[in-house]
C-alpha cells in the first residue's frame, strides 16, 4: 500500500508539473504570437505607405504626360508615328533575314 500511495503522489506531482509547463508554454506562445502580429502589422503599414507613395507618383507622372500631350498634340503624334515607323522597319528587317542554307554534300 505504501508503494501505491507513493506512486499516486508522484503521479500528482508529475501532473502538476505538466500543467505548469503547459501554462508556461501557452503564455509564451501568446507572447510570441503578439510579437509576430505587431511585427507583421508594422511591416504591412510600412508597405502600404510605400505603395501609396508610388501610386501618387504614378498619378502625378501620368498627369504630367497628359498635360504635355494636350499642349503639343502635333509633336506627340509625330513622335508616335516615328516610333511606329522605326519599329516597323526593324520588324521588317529582322523578319526578312533568311537563315543561311546548310551546306549540302554532293555524293
């Protein structure tokens, strides 16, 4: 009987230690989760600020280009026509190049 009582006491002690470890791990897990959440939140807010800045920059540049196009429609159409002609000429030259015919052996 003494051994049985002693084993039960040791089991209770082990169960108490396991419960204490479980509580400790739970609190540490919550702490780490809070740190990760805070870090992710600050990273996302920083990224959102950068995306907002890039969006504003793109809008300003688009408005600037649109203003230039409105002020100089002839120059714009001439530049676009010139770029199209150069592109067409390059495409024609690249497309018209023929591959060198392989040497044929005469038997």
